[in-house]
C-alpha cells in the first residue's frame, strides 16, 4: 500500500497526515503521540477514528502540525485521519459520519472591530 495523505483544519490549526500500513505507530512533528499530547483526553481524540473502525494496529500515522493550540491541533488531526481512512476505504464513511468525525468544525475566532476593545465587547458607558 502506498502512503495516503489528507489535511484537516480546526480554528487556526492545520494538520497534514500521512497514513501507511504498519504497526499502529503515531508520530506528531517527529515525536511520539504521548510526548506531543501529554493529556490522555487529547490522545483519545486523535485515536477516535482509528478505534471506531478497529484499525488502530493496522496503520502508521505521521502528522505535521502547525498553528493553533493543543485542542485545535488534536481535532484537526482527528479530521485529517478520518479523511485519510475514507480515502483508503470509502465504505467506512458511513460509520465515521455517524460519529461526527467527517464534518469540519467551522467555528473560528471572530475578528476585532474598530472602536471596540474586542470583537463584541464595548467600552464602559459613562452618562456624565
């Protein structure tokens, strides 16, 4: 099997994923998954599509991540892995879509408006 690549985004994070047949090793920016994401919750989020299809031990995953924070990066990685698994086996899309992994989360930070301290916050009103 050749290497399958896919891209995933969430907030400001971008994940490029390369999936190949292997023993289940996940490498993120040349580091182990447990080293890059010390939180077990974020590790769980990254592995969700693989564990849903019961193929955790069948594929090696190499991830290039940049931008955003830990949570955004983990969710971008989940989307990219999902897209790569769908490229490998299109029938798996039904299962992954029912879990909600196929949909890209469009929420992002709202831009700051002029004459305001933040996007929606206003300066304190003074009557006198």
